[in-house]
């Protein structure tokens, strides 16, 4: 009997450190978070207004500035702490005001067409035969002196399309080309050379296809300043119609009219910050942060990229406040600007607050950053960026919402979004794992990134999961562990 008691006592002693090391989760509060988020959701109010009322929010455009003001006013009205905007210099604003591209000979055909971002206007409506400088049957040099003032088609017939979405377990997306590598490289080289010649000779406008099909058009762009010439992206199948007619020596006439406007009066973009202040006198100034980007491209309405992320993080904070949560650490949200131009908003924030000797104290008090961007809700977990200490912690946090589909705590890394700005200064940063079905193929930077791509039920789920993770991170005794230094 004594031997049995001794064995039991040793077992309990050995088990005690393991039990103490387990992540503490406030199941009662998580139940309140779930009830509030699933039964009293207001997430669609934010999503609907950004997507349908304001629409596309190209950085520094008038619509983007409207979204900044509306979002900040909304956060103030919801009663969050320390609501403010932080400006940083971006450059000129721009908006598309009118565009028509029509084939008028040998028959009439209206074209699916979008200007590249920051394209200048054409000089009114231009009706002329196009010059197919992208025709691989003729050397680019043969078009010298022929492109000035012309409608110039800069690419070969489009044979390559995006037909695969990324694997959620696979991290970064790598598009699978439909062409052999040498054919892909030859087409790209031809397009680059023709576009360069068109710019040098000051074409009236350039036309190009894109990697989308079925009327999906992928469009981005950048401000080329005085070097810019009007630049339009067409639906690929329609671009190919024109190219095939020209290849068959059938005369073609196009009519193109592009009108855009630049804005110089406010060259800033903005990050919007809001908080629930921490309640613990010892660690209340430590920060748990979540961010998403308010800006979008100008063709669709920025629903999946990234109004869904903005709506989710705002709703997560609302849920915590409505549920009566008193987080020990400060929970902070950020609505970034300029993500689409290279993570510029989050980089500006990190530079202002977390970089170098001046930012050391803030870095030391910074627990973790979570990001909402790639893919669409629901949230199924988080990419943990090779941080093995974080894996059991995240598993414990997600356990109360496993039944909602949030089960993934993968060590996989993912790139191309704002958590990288925080990782760059040694702060843990994690991007949510979301649904990539039809994201890369259909919605990412396209004209069909619209309201219909996101479901209300998925936004509710994402908001509950995000509120749960933020609360758990804010309540734990220690900050989130840093990834091992390699």
C-alpha cells in the first residue's frame, strides 16, 4: 500500500509542472464571445458599407480617403480607446472616371477593359487601327518609328492563365504556368520589349491582356509620373480576338476613350488605430495587435482583399467589448493603408514605433501581431512561421472553437502580407489560414472581387475566432514566445 502511495505521489509531482505549463483558457469568457459573435453579429454592417457604399479603395484616392474618415468615425462611435489616424507620405491619389474600348470594324464588340492604376488619360476618344507590336511573327525593331500616337497592343496572343489556387498548407502561392518555361519567358520578353518601345515613342495608349479568363481581369498599376502613358488591360479572350484578326490580315479598327484624374492636395495615406486598454497594472501596456488593410485595387470592390479582414477585426473588438472582456494586455487593431503598393502602411507603423534603439521599449512590450488578409473567411487556423513553441499554445487557444472549423496550427510560413513588417523587427507575426478556393483564380486583384465572394456566416465565424485568439493572447501570463533566431 505504501509503495502504491509512493508511486502515485511521484506521478503527481511529475505531472504538476506539465499541468502548470498548460495554456490557461477562460472557457466561460470564450462561451460569451461565441454567443455574442454568433447571435448578435454586426460584422455585415462594416463589410457592406466598405464594399457596396464606398467601393474600391485605391490608396490615396478620394474613395480611400472617404473610407479612412468613415472607419475612424465608426471606431470612435463604438467607444474604443485611443482611436486615431497616423499619416505617412504616399504620393498622388488617382481615380478612373471613364473608360470605353470598342472594336468597331470588322464588327462591333464592346470590350471588358480597365485602366492600370495611375494611368494618365487619352487625348479624348481615339478611333484607329491598332498596331500589334506584340506580334511574335515580326521583330520588335520592325516597329521603330511606328508607335508614336498609336493604339499599341504590346503582348502576343494570351495562352497562359491562372487556373490553380494555392494550397492552404503550402504557404506562398506559386502559379503553375500553362506554357513551357521557354515559351513563357519568350512571351514575357516580347511584351516587355514592345511596352518599352511604346513608352519610348509615346504611344497614344497601350492595350494588353492578363492572366485571367472567363471575363476575369487582373489589374494593378503604379504611378510612373511624367513617364506614364495611357495603359489599359483587356479581358484576355477579347484581346486575343483582335490579335487573331490581325494575324489573319483582317483590318481592325478600335475606339478607345480613357479619362482619369490625379489628386495632389493630400499626398498622405493613413493607418487607423483603435484599442481596448489593458486592465493589468503590471502588463496592461503590453500590446496584442491585429491588422488588415483598408486599401484595395480599383476594379472590383475590394471584398476579399481586404474588406473582409477589416470587418472581421473591427467586429472582433466589438465582440470583446460587448462580452464584458477585461483583457490584461492592451488589444490594438490597425487598419493599414498602402498594403497593395508594398506593405507600406505597416512598414510605416513599424518604422515609427518599433524600429531601432528608439523602438526597443515598445518592442519589448509588444507580445504578438496577427494579420487578416490572404484568402477569404472562415478562419481555419494560423501560420506559425516556424515557431514550435507557439504550436501547443495556438492549439489550446483554438480548442474551444475547433467545432467552428478552426483547427490548424501549422508551422508553415506565408509571405506577401503585413505580418512580415513585424517579423522583420523580431516581433512574432502570424497570418490567419483562410479559404483559397477561387481566391487566386478569380478574386485576388480582379474585377470580380465583390460582395458575392464572401458569406455572412463565414465572417461571423472569423470574428469569433479572432476575438478568441486576441483574448487568449491578452490574458496569458507571459508574452507570446519569439521564434528561434537562426
